[in-house]
C-alpha cells in the first residue's frame, strides 16, 4: 500500500489544468466551470486555492465571473481570439518557456565547466 499522500495541486496547477481543458474543447464558450466549493472539495484543496485559479484564468481573459451565478468560459466577439485559441497559445508559450529554461540551464552548466577548464589552464601557465 502506498503510504505517501498525494500532493494537492496549487492554484497555478489548477489553472493550467482548466486552461488545457479549454484548449482541448472540454469547456467551450459559455460553459460554466465547476462551482468553487464543489471543485475544491473534489481536489482536496481550499476554496481560496480554486478562487485563485479562477482569478488567474480571468486575468488571462479566458473566463468571466457572473455574480451569484458562477464562472464561465468567455464568449468572444467576431474576429476576437476564442478562449480555446487563447488557452492553446498560452499552453504553447508555457511549453516553449520550459524548453528555453532547460536549454539555459544546460548552457549555464557548460559555461561553468568552461570556466573551470580555463582556470586549470591558467593555473598551469602560471606554474
């Protein structure tokens, strides 16, 4: 039996999950997202965590809150990028940022090794 408890998602991870669902078409324009309390209970997180995720999606222009009714995937005006297109673009950008970050990490390691090698060569020349 697995004694480890499953880590609970944070607001950023919940927002990414919903963004992916919008990009995949699971939630379309006008669709209501799960109620905050119900979703929080399902995920085992606080209501504030879900509200933070919904706020992030609102800031990204993917959803809008309707007082007393819930949070809905935005419906767009003609010619405006749909939430699905926006979510897909955000997902693509996040993947590219992750790729570039990994590449930068690799470059930093290569620079450190070069600096160490240059230090060794300089030390031999001084001797």
